[in-house]
C-alpha cells in the first residue's frame, strides 16, 4: 500500500511522518526514533506502548498512525524539561524504586501523569484502577504505587 | 497485519457509499480495539477500513427526558463518566467500568462492543436490561431494531453491507430504579467475563419490576424472563424466592466449557451472581 503523510504535534513540535495505513502509532513512533514507547504485546494488553493522545492515555498499538492527523501526542521524551531535568513524576519513580528493568516505566509514568492531571490526590484504589492496564513484571507494584503518591506530593509542592 | 486502505469519511453519507461500494471487502472501525486485533490475527482481512471517528453525527452521549442516546463513537470512558448514566443507568456504568482497563476504555466504544457481538461483551447485558434499541443507517435509509433482535449469534448481527450503527437508544426507566453489573473474571482488570450478570430493579406503575440479563453463558446475551416474572412485585425477596429465581436463571442460560471456565462452574456462578445482583439492586433502592 502506498505511504501517506500524517502531520501531528509530537511533544510540542510539529512533525510529518510517512506511513502505510496499517502502521500503528507504536511502530511509527519507534521507527522515527521515539523509543521510550515500548513494543510489548502489540495486543493492547500490557501498556508498555502508552502515549497521551490529546492528553488522554491510550495504548499506541491500538491506534493507526494516520489517525493522529492534526492531533497531539505526548511520550516520556516530552516530559523531560529543556534543561534535561526529569519531570516530577519521573523523579518520583527514581526516588521510590518504582523502576527495576524499566521496560514498563515510560508507560507507567505517562499513565501516572494523566491520572494526576485529572485527580491530583488519588486514593490507593484510584491509583490501582488507573494503572490496571500497565503491567509490570518486576517490581510487584508496591514501589510503583509509592511512586505515584510521591509524584502527587512533588506536583503539589511545585504548584 | 495485511495491507489495507484507510478511509476517513467526514459524513455519514460518504461512509455509507464507501461501505456499499466495497461490500464485504470493507469494514467500519470505531475504537479499533477489536478490529485491529482481529486483523493482526487475520481473523478478518478487510481491504478497506472505514474509520468512523471523524463523523460528527456519531459523537457523544446525550440525555433527554425520553432517554439516553449513545453515539457510535462514544467511548466506554465517556459513557461511564456521564452524569446521566450514573443517575439513571447504573448497570451500564458498572458494565463500562468492568470493561478492560482505563487506557483501552479511552478508545473502545460501547457501540463497538455491541457490533463485535461476542458472547462475553461486557456492555451488552446491561443494554438488554434497559431495552436498548439499535439505530442503523444504510443505503436503504434508517431503521431501528431491539438489541435482542440485532444480535444473532457469536459475531453475527442483523446488518448488511453499507450499514452503520449510528447510536443505541435507552429509554428512561419508568420509575425510580437501581441497577448493577457483576462480572466474574479470573482477575480484576483486562479479562473477558466468565459470567456477567446485569440486574435492574424499577418501581414502576405496576409495582416493583426486575430485569436480569446474562453474558458469556449462551451464544448471545439472554434475559431470564421466567426469573424476572417470579420476582415481579416483590420488594424484599426472601432466601427461598432467591433460590427459586436463581434456579430459573440457570434454566435460561446455556453455557459452554472453554479455556476460561467449565459448564458446571458457570452454572453455579449464574446462580450465585443472580442472588447477589438482586440483593445489590434491592439495597440500592432502599438507600435512596
Ligand atoms: C486489551 C483488550 C481488553 C479487552 N477487554 C474487554 C473487556 O473486558 N470486555 C469486553 O467486552 N471487551 C473487551 N475487549 C474487546 C473490545 O475492546 C470491545 O469489544 C470494544 O468495546 C469494541 O469497541 P471498539 O470501538 O474498539 O470496536 P472496533 O474494534 O472498532 O469494532 C468492532 C466491530 O464492530 C464493527 N463496528 C464498530 N462500530 C460500528 C458501527 N458504528 N456500525 C457498524 N459496525 C461497527 C467493526 O466493523 C468491528 O467488526 C478488549 C480488547 C482488548 C484489546
Ligand atoms: S504493546 Fe501495546 S499494549 Fe502491549
Ligand atoms: S520494571 Fe520491569 S517491567 Fe516494570
């Protein structure tokens, strides 16, 4: 199938990719070097491919690249400050040991970021519900839940 | 995934004419959470995928005094966060919340769940309880059909090439009501139902009325009409009645054994979840 152009905003910058209709957003991003977006199951199950689409967390393996025409995509690369400083959500994961191998981390961080935008002070249950679609094979989740709570504190201090 | 062409029409008319032109070689796509996975596994191999997401008529959830209109592109998240759904259609809210996980719910649509027509589809039992009708447009105009006539069997629905479901409509229950959806899976998130039970209780003009519908325990979702009758008019069913009702519910279903559960287990759970669902509805109506 012939390639088509898709124009969108990636981490605040306008970009144009050439993709086939069947190319998922996950594959398109990775092909263009955005490798924080991880390719896990490609079946919508694991959440390692999470991105924010117009601020809403979705699994990029379930989105066709052509569908993001005119829209805005945020990945973990986009959370890092211009000075290279980690975003408070990322910092919290580092401090609280929410990371072991790191494969799930970009997705976890993005879902956490979206959760805290919507609900700055989530309960334990709300955290679990929000992260139910992001699987981690290493940490056993307790470190991750701690990281989310820490991130909420850091963001509050910042505000 | 095999190669295909993607069409992104901006009007219903355009979508219908593309779908009609390509017939069985084209398929509509809403959230794509089923379609893209089926295409990956080559269970379906459309040459043309018609993305419905840019068609304004298909967006949103709207509530009026007559009832609720759920547009074809309304996601499970949109539906479960709607205040009208929380107030008037709690079984549907529960069902959407039981569906997959937050990220998938941000893409997956309620109408797509119906159109996939898989027996375990989580939103369907609630829609059966609320007497939902499916609104369709196609080359021959518009039509409207009750959900239990629309769903014909596993992955089979009453639709011809060129047709699109525009929305589902749920009439407002006539009287104060409560409802719930209980889903039994092997884990809390990201699992298909082994048994799903929706229950709605309504204090209408003929007294208390109950509706019970089941998913994943027959080729299509089913209502347990005999069980509903046995409960008619009774505000506080006792244990003996609940036993009888759960036996009637088991007669209404026809489960199979598969990787997720065996027949006996599913039947036992139909009985148990029926009692719990009725209890929940009765309690929720008392609280108000
Ligand atoms: C990781 C994962 C977890 C899941 N968990 C659950 C779960 O817990 N419970 C559950 O019930 N399902 C689950 N599913 C299945 C799927 O998400 C749901 O069935 C979903 O609601 C389908 O909606 P969609 O918008 O993605 O449909 P799509 O994939 O876009 O479409 C599904 C089918 O319906 C047709 N269609 C869609 N819209 C229309 C329309 N308007 N008119 C005519 N035909 C149409 C398409 O052609 C296709 O055949 C899961 C899927 C994944 C990938
Ligand atoms: S790679 Fe997308 S959910 Fe696993
Ligand atoms: S840290 Fe290894 S998968 Fe989560």
